[in-house]
């Protein structure tokens, strides 16, 4: 890959993105073997720097790095000098002094990975920054779509829910566009950014109008506190207008798949029946996450593609 | 200090006019024209050939940080930065610690300014106690203090309560005061981090919508009209605000407005590290940066190119009366951090004139620059009687600055006189440089260097 850091899905060229997906396919094949480990990153150090609790993402990156034989250091904001008010810059200098080859960062402030990249020599991987981006989530989503549909080019993808606050939506819009999919964002107008018209995506306020034409529907988590800030009147109204239940599932083309980045609010944006249906790829997405993160670490730190 | 016999400025172009000589003596401009040796006997000769003389610049909006944050700036360091920028008077904003909301604090700041002796430091008083927006500070006491405060502002905070704003506007009429409003509707800017638009959508930063500024300006001009008071609008940043001001002025409302150099030049695109410079004087220059660099975080935020264009037009046609720096020094650690945790604000005193010369000299001319950066701000702040904002003509107070209109220089944050480094212009090559500044006939800057 030509890039050193993975800060935004928008930084990925089509070639880079396809290289990640192809490499992830090879990594996934290895997961079926008895010894699930490659020596590629032996002697390299990967730091997981997590300023937000996200067990699922942290474990996924940890497993990915370990399967590539890297040394993994988990640096969580809780119980460390970070909680005593150490600045991101000082933490970065500490990691630098420890010889981190890659830092995987999850942070509540948008752009924190960009700042970090200016202070460390190693690669920085954005594992979710505020309401900005979560590029490896988009890569694993693209991988999942490709493994189910055999392609991404030309597919119609609906991304439904709290687009305004979603780092998953931002990364997916960029990446799916790069890979030739046609994206439609579906949300109440309050949960779309004012500048959304400049994104390479269509916008709709009407879920039922969009569903019959899609190949993929991606449901976003909607946080309950949005209700108290008047983004929508009530959880039930949100669910009625923008939730995916069995009735709406029947309106989808038979080949369409249902995705969710997790964690889900069952009964709000997605009903329990839909979450557990055969159309849902939610568990698959988690499994694919490890392969995709292995591929990213491998390409950023390891060999040439 | 030895008694000065004055200064003879040879070959200077007053407001860009034909070359002449100025004799500064006893704090005034004692003679103008071809001045011979006899008249100027004993005066130190300054070769000012080709330099443009402007009335000393007046900044309506300066944060000097003292008392409270002397690590970021002091009255003295900020005064030096101001003198080097061509200023002879600055209005020191009230958001210090303690807040300048009493006669005691404004007198302290005023006295520190006199002691530094590099510019006249005119304290701005807080409108409300502790900038809390709840009850009026003792505005009359500040007005009657040695500092003689005439401008009041909760800058950084908006006086958002309409009832309180109305009372403040009315109350200061008793001593010809003016309320300088930081126009920001607080509910519409909760958690706001940058201009709300295409770039904020991409960067995932909560937006600061233009309407949050415009709604307050619209309300305040109507309040000013209703009670027949004077209103000054700080750091106007949007095209919509310009339209409201134009309407208000046509209607005869007593409103004045300022714009910062950064809002005349930079846009929100700079926040993602992709700033373009749309001025002929800056063509082919680009500052390549990384996204989310908090040196570009400022309040009100950098807007769009169409806002920049509207602000320039408004400054030229007089809808906006003055350029004000909103010089806002911050300690390194308050900018070397995540965007959301960084403090808003940029340095401005040492670059303001060069930014205006580089971008707007053709449109404004030297007389226009003198009007927008000296005469108008002096009138607004009530500093004309104190000798500011007067053109360098015979008999006028010798508060003036000499500018080399052709000099090009590159902004180097480490070489600024401010104690802080948060200039957004690092690496930019600007045109026009201050060579000398005189305060009551005494040089505060000579050969581009501060004299003290």
C-alpha cells in the first residue's frame, strides 16, 4: 500500500482497498488451518490505545496482531496515566520511546488519530474517532458484502439511521463509493449532516421507498440519548419509521442482506427476529473483522502487496 | 532617558501620497513638507524613503491574557507584538482571570499597559459579572475609573439573554458607552467545533451554524434601534451577517462591526489541511498541513469562501467598519492536543496589517486601510480624543506607523514577539512590513525591531 497510516477510508485508493480485501481472503483461509498463526510481524510491536471502551474492536485488533505474531500491548485509558490527565502527545511520545511499530487508536475526539500520526514514527490505525470515521469497520463491511454477493461494483446499498453521529456511515460512504457501489443514506433529516449533499451518496427520508431496490441494507445503532436532544420524538416513533422489522424484511429483494456494525439495540433500529434471521450477516461481520484487520496490519507493516 | 529632540522622517509617503518629510517633536507632528536642517535641528533622522505613513493602528479586539494566563501572553509581550504590528492602541478584552468586571481589574490592566509603554492599552470591561451572563457588572464604575472604559464586552461569551442585552445597551448610553457583542446563540452552538457545512460533515465535528451568529446580530440591531443605543458587533464571520448589517445601517441603526484578518483570508477547508489561498497576492502559496490542526480552531470558526468574499466586499464598502485582530494567544499545550480539547483563537497583532495589505490593498488603498484599521476603530472605541486614529498632518498627535509596502516576509512563529506561537500563517509569505511605530512621538519600533 502507498499509505503509511489508515486514518480515513477516504485515503484508500481502489487498488489499496482491493488489496486489503484480497489479502483478507487469504487470511481468512488461514483461519481454517490448525495453526492459525503467521510469522509475518514477529518482533514488531502493535499498541492498542483505547480511550473508549470497545471490547469488540480491541479484541478483534488484538487477535489480528497476534495471529501475525506481533507483540501486542493494550493501553487502555482506564487505570493508566491517561486517566490521570496525561496528554495525547505525551502518551504518543511514550509509545514512540517504547518502539511501537503501529498504534491502533480508538478515541472519542474526531481527528485524534491524525494528531497522533504527527507525533509517532510508526503507523497509526484509526479504530474509531468520535463521530468521524472507523475505516476498518468499512473494510470488513465491504469484505462481508463481497463474500455474500461476489462483488461490490454496481450494488445498491442503503445505510439507515443516525448518519450524523456515525463514524461507520462516514467510512462506508467513502469506501463503498470508491469500490463502485451506489449508496443511499436513509434517516430522519435531523440525523443527517447539513453538508451531506456533497457526499457521494443519495439521501432519502423514506425507508419503505428505498428497501425494494437494495442489495444490502446496513442498519446503524441509534443511541437512546438522541431522543432527549430532540433528534426524534420517541424511540417507538423512530422504530416505526426507520426500524427494520419482519414486515420490512419481507419487502426486501430475496437476495438482499442485512448488516449491522453492532452493538445492536434490539427492538429499536432492528427487531430481534431480523437480527437473528439468515439474511443477517451480523455475526459474520465480527468474524471477518479479524481477517480484515490482519490484512491491514500486514499491508501497512509487513510486506508489499 | 535623555530628552529627545524629535525625529525627522525623510521621504515618507503619508497615506501613500507623494514623498514628504515629517518632524515629530513634543508628541505631535511639528512640521510637514520639505524640512530643512534648521527646523529639524537636533532631531534624529530616519530614512523613510518609500515608506508609507499611516495613523497608528487601533485594535478593537485583543486578548492580552494578563492577569491570569501570563504563560500565554502578558500586557507587556502583547504590547510589544502590537507595536511591531503597527498599533499604537489596543482594546484589551475582559476575559482575564480575574475577569475585568470591576474598576479594580480594568485599572490594573490599564496601569500595566502604561508601564509597558509600547501602546495605549485600553481595557474593555465585562458586561456581566464574571462573564456569567446573569447580572450587569458595575459598568459605571469602570467608565469612571482611571481606565475610562467605554466599550464593554463579554467576548468569548454572548450576552444571550435578550432582556439583559437590552438593559446593557440602554444603561451605557449614560456615558456614551458601547456594547461589543460576541454574537453566538449558545443553544445553537452547543459542543460546536467548526463551521457547520460540507467540511464539518466530512470531519465529523459538531457544527457551528452561521445562523447562530446571524440570529443574534438580527436581534441586537433591533434592540439597539428600539432603545436608541450603540451596538458594536465583534468578529463578523458570515455573508448573512453582512446582509443584516447592511440592512441595519440603511435603516439608520447605530451599529458598527469588525472583521478579523483570518476571516478575510482563511476558510474551513484549512481544517482538513487543504486550504487554498484565493488572493492574487498569495497566488501559488499553499500551507500543506494535516487535518484537525487546532491552530485553525477559532471562534467564530473559519467559514467558506463565499463568506470570505462577502466579508471583503463589506469591508471595502463600509458595511464592516473595522479590521480587528481577535489576537488570542494560547500556551502550546492548549493547541498541541485533540481538536475538540484545544482552545479557540489565533495570534493576529503582528500579521494583521500584512494580511490586509496582501489581500486588500488594491481594493482599499492606503486611505482605506487607515480608515479600517485606525480611524474607524479609534472612533468606535472612543480613543480619538486620546490622540488615536488621526492622520499624520501638522499638529496631529504623533501616533503613526511606517510601512514598507514592497517588503515581503515569511511568517515564522518562533520569531514573533508574542509569548505564544499559535499563528495560522506559519510559512506564508506576506507583503507589507511595519518598519517603525511611534507613540506620542516616541519610537516603539525602529528598523522593524521593538525599542524596548
